[in-house]
């Protein structure tokens, strides 16, 4: 067995160490999941929902322990209260709409003498490979939908948030979920690849890097397992000349720097109409200077460390390369003495005089840095926003809904926001295009991902 370790970004010290699940134990977990799933699929949906409500109550009862534990694992300041608010919002949607999403669907064009409808059947065993940046929200978006739909779930969580998987297991145990339906496992890459290629997994959901997504697809190739991938992002925003500039500044600065910029749909590049460029830039700079970079366990801290030293290095390298190529930095790092240039604490930065030849405007940064460019028209903004290999979300700032819709239809993206950003609407589902990935979670599409259609074509004699 190997050791999986979590190094805290707060002080660089070992926070937790776990042995990988043995191959023998993993084989038993898979066998038990298959057995339990067959019985679970027969369980009425109303009963499944009651278990999920008990699971939610168990999670809520642990929330005050979870908040500082999260800060210790991945650096998000305790003042933001963990992930309970979004966790609860998404779960309430799933519970409310599960009946409708999983109900039989009548076929169009009714035919006399026939009964024709499509049922939704659980796929079987669902594996969730979860990320560290929103370790509860992202994992549960598939876990609870899968369980509500009649599947069994195996969770492999990120090494950076290894304790989160244990919290899920404890909550389901407290809820009395039947044995075998949910299992938290600790696996290395080799074990994960072998399991995905075994044919024992019917659907896998992965959130992480583009390279990781390619590895998942390769490992699952030939197994005929369904694959859902949410991968990289370089999400843009466009501030139009008729925008509420204060609202745009408040929203986009938060969208760029919340969670130290480590958000799947965080804002990494901003295009501002030339008529409001100076006003927006000066306001964004002043607001950014107000962040407090420090220990995330301190209530005064508004910007914690990045989750891992290698992530911090990526950010510093991209900023340095951009400045070398002519970008202008607007935030003096000396305002943030906690940033010594060596550890996980990284000061926020705003860059101008950037262009799309720079890595910082093309590759995913996933840190507290944003590039801002001036544009003259909607057409120029659209061209620049689409000039990316990624496509998760776009944030448009205007009070003209028709204009936002027209622009939005021209964009290669999974979600178009107007006057907000960095949010997941559970009613719409979550999806992307290009190298951001494939598939959908949440919404009715999320239920479809972990179920398969079964058609009934019944002729009356």
C-alpha cells in the first residue's frame, strides 16, 4: 500500500496521511456496491429522498468542524463559512425535482391501441473523482443525484482534501444508508486507472485538469462506461459601456479573487469597453488593494493561501512571463507582506497591456490574477472571448437583456451570465465545451447522465 498525504498550505506541514485502499478491499467494495445497488434500485424514490435528507442533516451537524478543516486542507478563509449554503441549495433542487426528472416520459405522436413511454433506469455503479477546490459542492453534485436515481457510488477524493471523503462517509453512515451503496476509497493513479478499465464502473464523473480528463477517458476506453468531465477554464467577462460599473467592479473582482482564484468558473480575463475602461480599471485596482492575505483560520483574512506550492509557482511564473513580455502590473506585492514569493501565499494581481500571445491570457491560471483588455465593440469582445481552447462560462455586464442574449448566442461556452459570475445554477445544469470537457451535472441533464433510457412499446390486442 502507498501513502496519500495532504500537506496544509497554511504552514507546509503534513496534515493527514492515509494508506491506499488495498486491492482486496477494493474488490470487495465493488462487489458490495453491485449487490447493494440492485436492491436500492427497487427502493421507492420517496424512501431514497428520506435517506438524502438524513444525510443532509448529518452534514449540517458537522459544518462547524468542517469549516476550519477545509481551511487547513486547501486554504479557504473561515470567514466565508465553508460550502454549506451552496451545498444546501443544490440538494434542495435535487430533492424537489427528482420525481419529475426520473418519471416516465410519454412518447410524442400518441397511437391508438398502443402504450408508449420511456422510463429512466439507474446505470449501476457510479464513480466520482472529486477535486479539492470546492470539495463538497462538486462531489455532491453527482453523488446525491446518482443515489437518488438508484445507483451505488464510489468516491475517490483529491489528496489535498482527503478528509472530505471521510466526512461524506460519516454523514451517510449517520443517515443509515444501506451498506455498500456509498464507499469512500483512497486510491493512487494506477489503482484508479485499473478500476475504470475493469468494466465494473458504469459511469465516472471527474473534475480536474485537461490532462487528468484525457487520462480518465483513456483508462475507461473500451469499458463502455459513461464519462462526465469538467476540466480547464479561462472564463472571460465583458463590461459594456451601459453597465452598472460599481456592480461590475464588485462582482468581477470577487469573481477573480474569491478562493484565491481557484474556482472552476472564476474570472481570469476581462474585456472592458473603451468608454468605461478607465473607470472600471481604477475601481478594480482600489478594491483589490483591500484584500487581506493571511492565515485562513483568522476571521480577518479575506484571501488565503493557494492550495499547493506547485499551484502558486504556476501563478508566479505566468505573471513574471507576462511582465517580461510587456504587461503592466497594478498591485504592488509589498501591500501583501504575507507573500514572500516562496510559499502558498500569493498576492492578488491585475495586469493590463496584456494580449492573447501571453500565457496568462490563454492557459488556465487558477490563481489570484486577472488580465484586463480594452475593446471598442461587441464584435471585438466576442472575438476575444471565443479565442480560447476552453468554454465553461462567460460573464456579460449590461442591463440590456436582449443585447446580452444576442452576444451570448455567439459565444462558445457552457453558461452565459448577465450581471453575475462564478455561480452554478442547479436548475440549469453545469456543462462546458471545447477542452472544458463533456457531459452535464445538476439540472435534469444531471439525472439523465446517471440513468439510461428504457423504452416501452406495448400493443393492445
